[in-house]
C-alpha cells in the first residue's frame, strides 16, 4: 500500500488479517510482518495503532472477547425458547467453529500476552472464561424459568460444557464434529438437570 494512503478501519483489518494467519498457520506463525503482509499494508501501520505487537495481540483477544459478550446477550434472550440442549449446542458450535479455538491457542502459547490479559481476565484462560460466563448466564436464566432444576450446579455445568466443547473442536486441522455429535454430548451432560418436556 502506498505511503500516505489511509486504511479504513485499520484496526479491524489488522485483526481480521491476524485471525486468518492464526487459523491458517497457528500461533507460531503470527508475527507483525505476517499480519501486515496478510492485511496488504506497510508494517508501520500496525505500530501507528499499537504500542507493540503484544499490545496488538491483547487488543485482538479483547475484541474477540467482546464478541462473546455480545453472543451472551443473544443467548440469554433465547432462554425459554426452543430446547435447552439445542440452544447450548448452537452456542458451543457458534463459539468453537469461529476463531475461539485458535485464540485460546494463541493465549496459552504466549506468556506476555497472558500477563497483559490478566487485567481483564484475572483468573482462568481468557476467551474460555468469558465463554463459561456466557453459558452460566444462559443456564441461570433457564433455571429461573424452571426448565433446569432449581438445584442444578451451574458453576460446574457451564465449565464442563465449555471444556467438552473445546475438546471436540480443538484440532484445528481435523474434521470438526457434526452438529449431531455436539448435540449428543450436550444432551447427555444436561439430562440430569432438565425439567422441560422431552421432545
């Protein structure tokens, strides 16, 4: 890109480029040069918007966490509609078919990045922690509606579902699980707590 030519939405273009590199080649391939080459811009563009590459990566993760927060709002609104197992299956599939697995790999592979992210996610693994909160919020809403047992241990159920979902989708080079396979596991984990009529 010629010097002096403005890039519209440069941050988002750089984030999207980083995501493509991450999904294609994994965390070890993610460098500032790889990102700017993928974005089709000069290396200096990244450094005009971020103090250093770790700051860029932290903002990338925070941006993807914000997407999870938006998904959480949508999922909570689904409480009382459809079936709990279908809603959770859709949430897990939507989450882990996206860039979430790759972002988790990025976070776990970079100590400096994890340190920066501790400011917003003091415990757990960023992305997975927020995804767990998303499911817990939804399951709590369903419990309040009586579709999940009043004594359901949501603090255990939500991370169990997220951990299981992550394991199903963790191999970025493999074939992703079918919706039926995800649904079967979700339904099995939820079965002891469900109080909705069986279809």
